[in-house]
């Protein structure tokens, strides 16, 4: 079985492209980095979950609440201080995986907008932790187990058992992208996922790393929060 290289770099999602990046342990192979993956509110299960947002009314205290799909209710998960522009960053423990609806509400009293103002709402994802390597140099042009050939721009992941084509949301240091399963592996370093070089570059993965993953088979319809 082929061994995978485990060290280097940052998809096509949004934001501006950074300067060319160089992989480690690849014999000096260099790559033109694609645009950075999108910033994503969230975190890893068991670690801190972060959400940065903005509320109306300038400085003041903000309460962050999470919607419970099962009960149809909101519950407080964090508090944060908004600055003069209304910007805040809230952090709370990642206690369950999944994508959750959260909202930021002004605390009653004090300065700033009243608590009756429309809250700021966002989607926050808590990912399952996984160990990942990356590969590319030395394998470009080779056939992928799921069809096609590996190129410097192939966005995808290798996994030992997930069906080919399964979309996997991959998260690393606040950025994420959705990449399909395109290959089989990894087969070394105790990793569960092997990222193509373009996927690794987009996320900023430069070595064997702890990432977040959320395989996304056909999604069930989520309950929409009211009020």
C-alpha cells in the first residue's frame, strides 16, 4: 500500500488567496495556494466553541442562547461583552456534535440597545475530532480509488470506509470546507482522514493535525426555531 506524506498547507470557498505556500518534507515541492476556506463559527467536541458576531446598539452585555430542536426552546450557553461597535466573541464548551442555531440577545439594563431588539442569529457547528494527514506530491496524476486522477487542485479526502462521494465538512482552526470522499486511506500515522494537498492548503493544515469532521449523508430536515 502506498504511504502518505503527512505535512503541509490551506479550498475554494471564499476569501482572498494567500501567497504561494511550500510543503514540508516534499522535496521542495511548492504550490499556489487556493483561496482560504470560509470562517465557520464552531469548534470541536469537548473543546471550546466560538462565535464572533455583532449586535446593534454598541457596547453592552450579550447573552448567547442555543435552540433545542427536540423541545423547541432556547437555553443560555454563554455571555459576552460587546464593544463600541457591537462586536462580541462568545465561547462555551462543545458538549454535543451537530449544527445548532444560536442567537445573541442584549441583556436587560445597562447601555446599548434594548433587549427587545431583534437578536443576531447564526449557525454554529460542533465537529467530531479526528486525526488527519495530507498527501499530494509524488501522487499527482495517479488514479483515485473513487475515480479520476489526483491533481494539485483536487478538493477531497481519503477515508477507509465512508462511501465514495460522501460530503465531509472539515474544520481546522476556525475555517471549514465541504470535501467529498475521493480516495481510500490513510494507512499511516494513526490518522482517520487523509486530505488532498488542495484541501489541506485551503484549511491551513501543514502537518499531521487534529481536525474536526462532520460527514454529511442526506440531511434530515431540521426544525426551524420560532421567535
